[in-house]
């Protein structure tokens, strides 16, 4: 596998072309961003931790029958993924009220949402990722109705796999954000699933173990990400020993 030119550099990951027209290399950098890029810092080990964390979760989702773009880990900070045509839409599932829903609807943080709720946001930092609905997506051509419907179905399927998995490991999966794209006409989970894009609380103490530690300056950000991973059974040392043939 040959790593070719950088195609896109996001706030925390970069995307590279490869000599396979159907594959990209995702590079997880140490950069951490919040509030649509208004707060940015480099945190040591973050790229490795998120890459390995993402690989673990994506594999679990694949095993449960959810199509993802993940192929394999290539190195501590790189993964090989299928090349998707991404929809500029963020799908959020919430099991417990936290973050923007509390501000928007005047709800107290920590209330159980039963059944879990689902929201759509436009991926646009300049506009602050505004909330949108299916009609906006249709009118502005951000995605086809059937693909959004499928994204919602898959988002709840992801919740059905991950919520019990986190609970068994002593954690509450409060909410998470997913991004989907098309691969050969099929809706497939893309982007990442890491503590950067979800909220996770300790089930006993309700201590925040996710990116809210960075947003709220609580400290111990990467230590917390690693703790979440270790509780789920991830061995970061073993995973970082991987180095598959990538020629730059
Ligand atoms: P919110 O409470 O800010 O709307 O976020 C809900 C969840 O989605 C939370 O776990 C953070 C995640 N999220 C992102 O990862 N990126 C984003 O751009 C947004 C809007 C949310
Ligand atoms: N993911 C967005 C950002 O990096 C929003 C956030 O996480 O606060 O800016």
C-alpha cells in the first residue's frame, strides 16, 4: 500500500490518497479541537489513542453487521479505510441529556432520554454546525431521503451495540455523533468513533471521561480516553506494535 498526497486536513485527522482508488489512509493527529475549531491544542499520544480506539469500536460494529469504512490499522496513527462519498451531515444519538440539547431546550443535564433521541446537524464550522431536518437535507441536496433514513437506522443500531458494551464496562454512553457516506451505493459509517465525538460518564460517579474534559478544562484528557479504552478491553501497547507496509 502506497501513501500518496494529502487530500484533506480536518481539525484532528488528515486524509491521504493511496495507490488503491477505493482506499484512503486516515491519519489521526495529536490535534484536539472544540467549539467548531475555536479551541485547539496538541495533546501527546492523542492520535495513537484515538486511532486504536476507533479501530476497536469499528471492528465491534462490523461484527454486529453494521457496515463501516474501516479496513485495518496501518501504524499507531494511521488506518486504511474505504473511500466514501461523505454526506455533510452529522447524526447524533442521545441516551442522556447533555451539551447542546440542554441549552436549546432548557433541559437539566443528566436526564434519561427514553426512548433515545436523534438529531441531525449540518457539518459546517463557520455556521457552528446548525441543527437541520430531513426537509433541509432534501431541499439543499445534502443527501437523499433514503440515505438519511438508512443513516438514522444505522445510528440506532450503533447505539444498540455500544450502549450495553459501555455499560458492561462501567460507563454510560451519554450521546455520540456519527457521519455516514456512500460506498458503491450503500450507506456506510465513516469518520470515527472515539471519545472526541461522544460523551461517556462513569456509571457510579458520573465523572466525565470524554472530550468534555477538554471543552471544560477538566484536565487528564488523554488519560481519560485511555481509561475508557482499557475498560472496554483495548490494549494500547499491543495495538501500537502494528506497523504494516506503508510506503510514503
Ligand atoms: P452537542 O451536545 O454539542 O450537540 O454534541 C452531541 C454529541 O455529538 C457530543 O458527544 C459531541 C458530538 N459532536 C461532535 O463530535 N462534533 C460536532 O461537531 C458536534 C456538533 C457534536
Ligand atoms: N467537533 C467540533 C470541533 O472540533 C465541536 C466540538 O467538539 O465541540 O470544534
